């Protein structure tokens, strides 16, 4: 089991910066850890909400579900859909 986070090609750059800490889709580190991703969650209402959603999914399903990132236009990501 996993949690899939789909990132569209036309996503607002603000979200990319908020979640992945980079300026555009091409700079995303696909191996970013959850600790790095949510390091400043206390300072961001968006990240706090995202953490809450992920924790709720894990609570209801399986506590050890990893997050897998899927990117629009990337062949390996689209094959997983």
C-alpha cells in the first residue's frame, strides 16, 4: 500500500516551492524525505493540512504507507496510473 501524490504539469509554482522546496518541476528531488518535506509544517497552513490528511489516511489504512510521487508527462509515473 502507498499514498500517491499526483503532480500536474501546470501546478502553481507556489505549491512546488511549498512542498518540494524548489522553484519548478524540473528541480524536484524525487527522493525527498518526509522529514525534509514537512520540516516547516508548523509555519505553513498548507503543509499542516497536508500532513493531517496523510496522517488520517495512514490511521485509517496502514501506518507505514510511503508517499509515491507521480508527475504528469513522466512515462514511469503515468504507467503506474
